[in-house]
């Protein structure tokens, strides 16, 4: 298989080359581009690669603009240092979405996913690619980008990226922003849990639904529980039960 690497950090390119060589020495690097402009030019002039490893933040803009300038007929594995682009990534030809620093097991799993999809398609290069892209373009679950809150007689839209955590107190659900602003919501935490991207938000307990970056410190506690220090600080003690401690630690380590 041939792979095009779209990445503007030389060290990251070297890392991907090393990982690909370890995973499958038969993989061929068809090309390396480091900008939106160079990638569009390459895709217009070269035979399409079997798949693309594509960083999202490039030197001259986000790689999503590549899809607006040229038809991309290859499946894509996105690589990025940020998790907020996941939903947008899966609206194009995305097989997977890997956070930097790239781990060999994650890249290997993405390649296995690509091969498994390909193996279930009928023979013939054109048909195989067409059917694969149809599968990749199936609707994906949409998560909330913002919430509407009311203060007095006025309404405000709060972006999900501005929210540190949600919590339930005195039968009311609140959200707290990174700026320590607090607003009421008309949803219960059970509903919110299904609205939010699970790699970014975790239900720590019955009272708290946390963004991963809000967890400042994790301490062991009695009976196998975990005690969390949040940023901005919470008004009460935040504990993770022994039953959920393992899942929480796995989520923090992704």
C-alpha cells in the first residue's frame, strides 16, 4: 500500500515513518507534503494513494480546506494535538482520528480498521474504493457544539469548548466555564452525557460530568475511590467510585 503523509512538523514526519516501518515494512511512502497548498497540488498531479495520514493544523491553515479545493478519493487517518476537531474529521473520508503523540498501537489499530473495511468489499480497485468511501461517509453521531442558557430575561450561547464541567446540585443542573462562570441548564446529567463527545467528557459520579482538562489532580482515597481536584475549583468534594476508577483512569490516559 502507498501512503501520503500530510504533516508540517519534520519530527512528526520522522515519527510516522518509523511507526509505519515497524507496523508494516511493505508500506510505501508515496509523498510528504507540509501545507494545504502543497497537498492540493500533490493530489491534483499524482496517482491517488491507498490512504492518507493527515495532520489537521498545517502551516497555512487547517487541512479540512484541502477537501474544499480538490476531490480526495482516498481514506484518511487524521493526526492532531487537539481533540475538538473529531466530529468535523468524521464528516470527510476519515477512518480514524489519532491524538499526538501518536502511539504505535493506535496507528496499528487504525490500519487494521482500514484493512478490515477493505476486506469486506467486492474485488476491483474502483468498486472497492467507491464502496469503502460510502461506508466511511455513513452518518456519524452528532455531539453538541453549544448550549443556550438564560440569565434574567436574556439568553446566551455557551460553546462546549468553554465548559470545564457540569454538575447537579439541589435538583438543578449547572455548567461552569473555564472563567468560573456558572449557568443553569434544563437538562439532567444523564441527558448531557449522551450529548457530549465521550473522549472529552466523563461522568465521574452522579453529580459531576467533567471535561478531561478540568482534572488538575487525582488522589487515591478510601475504599479504592479516587478524589479529584478540579480547575476551576468545585464547591464540594468530587469522588470517583471504586467501580468507575479503572474506567476513569483509562479515559484520562487516552
